[in-house]
């Protein structure tokens, strides 16, 4: 969706923005700013890209962290169940 920019809000297009983009609780310009904020937070903007990288690497390398998580569980009960299943003669 093509959204008007701040320059459009401060131009002669303001009456159209107020008329066509208004919501029940927001004016047209407020709604434009809300859409721009949602775009910045969710689409490939520089802000969302940096935030995604930060969240991905915050605790360290994801592959090493997954390995550390697997290694902290006691896997012996599951191994024993698999061994007993393989030893069945049915």
C-alpha cells in the first residue's frame, strides 16, 4: 500500500488524508504515522533488520546454543526405550 509521507501530510493533500485515512479513534495523519511505525517494525527497514539480527544473536551463536540446549537434557531414558524397542522380537 502506498502511504503518504510527512511531506504529504504537510501539504495541500492534508484534507484528502484527513478524509480518506481517518479511523474511528485516529485522525488521518495519526493513522499514517501508525502505518509507518508498523511498516518500520515489521518490514525490511533498517530498524527491523537490526532488531531481528539483535534478537537472533542476543544469547550467542544460534547453532551453538541449540547444541548446548540438546546437551543439557538427559537422553538416556529415550535411548533405553529405543534399545528395548529394537530388541523386541514381535
